[in-house]
C-alpha cells in the first residue's frame, strides 16, 4: 500500500487535479458540459499526459532533485528510475489511445504536437535558457486549444490559451531561480545561470507588464463582463505585482519559491475569471 502511495505521489496529483479542473472550466466556457463522453475523454487525456510528463521530468531531473527536492519518490529511492520511466510510457500510451477517440484536430494537437514537446523538453530542452521555459508554457497553453479542438470551437479558448502561456512562462523563469543550485550542479544553462538573477528579474518584470496589459484587453473589447476584470485584478494582476515586488526587494530562492506557488494559483483564477465573465 505504501508503494502505491509513492506511485501516486510521483504523478504530482495536485498538478494533475488542476489540469483536470482546467479542462472542465474550459468546457463550461464552451457551454458543452452536456457532451459528457467527450468531456470525460478530454479530461482523461489531459490528466494522463500531465501525469506522464511529470514522471518523465522527475526521471530526467534525478541529479537535480537530489539537491533541490530530495524527498521526492525517485531521489529518495522510493521509486526506481526505470520503473518510473515505464510508468510514464504506459500513461502516455493510454492517453494517446483515448485521444484517438476525439476529433482529428484534437489528435493533431494532443498526440502530434503536445506529447512530443513534453518528451523533448524533459530530454533535451530543459537546460536551454528561455527555450525550455517556452516549451513548457506552450504545452500548457495548447491544452486549452486541445479542449477547444475536441469540441469544435478553438476560437473561444484563445484568451485562456495566451493567458496560461504567459503566466506559465513567468512562473517557469521564477522556478529557474529557485532551482539555481541544483541546475548549476549538473551543468544546466538556464536563464538565471547564463544571464544572472538580476537580468531574470528584469525579464519577469517585462513579461509581467505585458501579460497584465493583455489580461485586461478582453474586458475593454467587451469580450467578457465586468466580473471578469474584478476577478482578474484580484487573482492575476495583484499576484503578478506581489511576485515582481518580492523579487526586487528580496531577490533569492525563498522569494522565487513563494512566487512560483502564487502564479500557480493565478492560472486557475484567470480561467475562473474567463468562466464567470462569460456567463454573467
């Protein structure tokens, strides 16, 4: 039973749960909750792919996690590296088989674009400054277009796609600061390592400014209701300001860890804002 717990933990259940919730919110925005079978398939595909990607990322990050996150199942020795890799393969396989039941556009986005990026990121792109960050952010953004494709309405999910991409990109850069010591130890060349924490802060500020600006544009274009801008201000704009402020007054790993957690919350709040703004 304890071993099952570690296999459950290795998929990062909170991240998987959030990915499932994001799908349900997306389908609600599309007003397609009544298409239950497609909803279930789409949710399962995203959750299986997310689980598999989390595992393969941990497999490839073993040496880093021995320094940054030694209590995770693989670096702590609770789950063997080769067994975890097999587990990831089967999760990708199940997700792909389920994805084949959806539309051709969804298959293209899910199996031919998103899944290869997830694998290539973990094996080749993770240590490349900015390219690796963009790859992760692209996968998160594409998950919304995947939902739209599954239900034949990509257009309505472009805003959450771009918002999720931007928030994830900022969060990934901040996470690189928090992982600085572990990344250095195995020769990764992330943005903070190559260009320094000070330049990373400037890039985070630059991206946060344009992301905050983009987030309010749909309201002024009458795309969403007044409630959208209220929730965006509370759940996205203010957290972005707090994260940037913390990085500038207290630069370092503790602020980066805290900031990354805040921005995970902001991604969900941004989606919630779009949902409420669409129905009220």
